[in-house]
C-alpha cells in the first residue's frame, strides 16, 4: 500500500489495485495518515473539467 502511495493516487485506485473494499482501504490509509506515513491532498481545481467538456462527453456517449 505504501508503494502505491508514493505518487498521488486516488483511494479507489488503491482499492482496485489491492482488490480490497474501499472501506477497508480507507481505514488502513487512515492509520497510515495517523502515523504520518502518508499525506492527503484534494485534487486541484485546475484539473477539474468544465461543464462544456462534460456535456460534450455525455453527448458523445449518447450518440454511441
């Protein structure tokens, strides 16, 4: 788990790679955070797609 946390990685990605339930991974990551072995950050606003982009994706999927 620590190896997966070396680079910023989403909780769901860690759970998928370890084939563990998200709730279990959340508890384990919480323990690692309590021991200051990992840090937590939220995604930056710059990485958030705008509404027009999301609408274009939805429209494209509907056309399929």
